[in-house]
DNA sequence: TATAAATGTCAGTCAGTACTGACAATCACT
DNA sequence: AGTGATTGTCAGTACTGACTGACATTTATA
C-alpha cells in the first residue's frame, strides 16, 4: 500500500521500467511485464510513451539525478586528508546509490542504449577531476606525498567504484564487510599511506 | 588470416558467441549473427550445440579458466608487504583478464543465466580468503597494522576489481592512468598505509 | 575415384513481442 | 446525473528469432 500512492500513471510506468530493466536488461523485459508491474495495461504504456525505448529514455531523464557536485565539494573541504577523504568517499557513494539502477542499466545495456553510459559517467568523471586537483593542491601544501596524483586519485576512485558495484545487488559479493566499515578502513589506509 | 586457423567449427562458434554476447548481451545477439561471425551457417551451429543456451554453456566450460590459485599464491609469498601486494595485484589482474569476457557476460546477463555469476566469482572469492588470512598472519608477525583485516583485504580487492572493470571495454573510463601505473601506485599507498 | 562425414541452402514452423485500432468501462469534476 | 479525459479489453498486425527437415554440396580420407 505504500508504493503506488500519489504517483501518476507515467511515473508508475517509468519506475517499473527502471526496476525491471535494471534487473533483467532492456531486452529481457517486455512492455507487457512493465505495464503489469505498474498496475496498468500495456495499452496505457504506449499511449503515454509511444515506444518502449522512449519510455526508458523518459525514465532516465526524470530519475537520473544530476545535481552539481562542484559547490558542495569545494565548500566542505577542510584540507585535512583524513577528513576530506571521508567526505569524498561518502559523497561518492551517496551519488552512486541514488543513480544505482540507471548505472546498472547503462552497464548492462551499453551496446543497445547509446548515450546512457556517457550520462551516468559524467558525474563520477567530474568528481575525479576535482579530486585530482585536490591531491595536487595537498601536495603543494606539503600535506601529502608528492608522487603521481592522477594514479593516486584513480586508485581511490576505482576502489570506491569497486565497492559500489560489489554492493549493488544487495548480495555482497566478496565479503561480509559493510559499506561503512569499508569506508572507514579504506580512508584510514589512504590517509596513512599518503601522509608524508 | 590469423583468427580462424587450426580451430574446429565448434571452437569458432564458441569464440564468436563469447565475443558477441560479452559485447551485446545474450538477448542482444542472434544465432544467425554468431554463425556468420564464425564464418559458418546457422544450421551448423544447431547441429553442434542444439540450442543457443547450450552453445553458451559449452563455451563457458571450454574457455573459463579455473586453474588453482592456492599453490602458486602460497609458494610465492615472501612476507614482505610491498612485494606480496604487488604479486597479489598482478595475479588478480591476470586471472581476471583471462576470464574478462565471461565476467562481462555474467555481469550483464546474470538474471538470464543462472549459475554463471557464481562461477566467475569463485576464484576472486577464493583469493579473498587467502588474502585475508595473509593479512592476519602479517599482523601476528608484527609486519602490519592490526586493525580490521577483513575490511583491509576487502578494500584492496574491490580496488582491483574496480580497476579491472574500468579497463574492461578498453575505453578507460575514469582516467588515462595505465593499469601498470595504477598497480604500482596503489600498492605503494597500501604498503605505506598498512606498515606499522 | 569412391565413400562417409561435415557443412550449406532454403523453405518453413512456432512462439514471442512491440505496437495499433475500435470500442467499452471507469474516473474526475461539476 | 452528465460530460470529458483516462484507462481497459481484445482482437489483430508485422516482424523477429530460435529451431527443424529435406536435400544438395563440399571436404576429407582411404
């Protein structure tokens, strides 16, 4: 009784589409199934969206969060490595989890859905740039080992990307470690490993 | 002229299937396309394998490498953190790259191909266990910070998992950093971050 | 060259699926 | 109650894709 209140038919359809396609892939789900999951008829689906593809694209536009990272990021940095890494890590996971299903779709159906991958990667990329600059700046301030800031930033980012994917299904794939425990421990390792 | 020599028809079909399905997903590729890519007729495909699904399963059995990690791993450890992390990282990437396409398939078509995911994750999981034990042992020897060995091992593994996925398509997603540069820098960070 | 095994051709079956049109039922609002 | 918009039903179209059978052709090998 909680899921279908206050939603328009279009929204119900878009949400059902995202849920199912994220799980089974674009070609693994029929318009019939989507409509049924939304509690509506297939006809209604086509009346609203005209085509399956347009349904997904509309859903993507509507539910892919794209808030700017730049300000939030820049404003909260305190130039303490440990604290800043924690912030960045948490910001990253929050952002990724919001777009969890879109990201799954873009990974699974990359080949069929031109443009999707690009859009889900825009923000992680942006974060990567900000983050690399941050490392360079920390190096200049003498608060960080100066080695290869791009590689260091990449290591931190792919680590969090891996952690995110690992948790995606809910079925933690490698270990029983919680996201929070992972974040704390990994930040600790990087903070120690990068402090002069 | 290099690709189709010395291969049986079955092998050509299995390889074509793996290539195409890894790229476009199980439902995104037709048996016709697979046969054509193998330079054979669709009829031959069905004569050899009976069904599309069986083709993929046969391909998986034939080309999913499953060599034991245990011995190689245990024999080469020298109980020097930096050196051992390098070994583990390189072993991991070698293993993952060998099974690259199977892993992609298992990620993309998880929902349609029961059992595949499990099989591609068996070895990473095994490595994770060995690796966690290694950390515990290093802790006892006083060669490593004793904190949360599971979380530390997880951090290192998901980092490499993320790096692997990031490179999977060949289109390096986040940065221009090479795998080798990443490995060296990340090992350096972890070695410093985990040494007392 | 003869013979068997592997492959190709081609026409076709059958089920699934995106998508449509005509009409009926329901809902919202006054 | 009445009216317009939204949704449902249902039959149907057009196409695709896995899979088959009959027969011809090629290839390998003795």
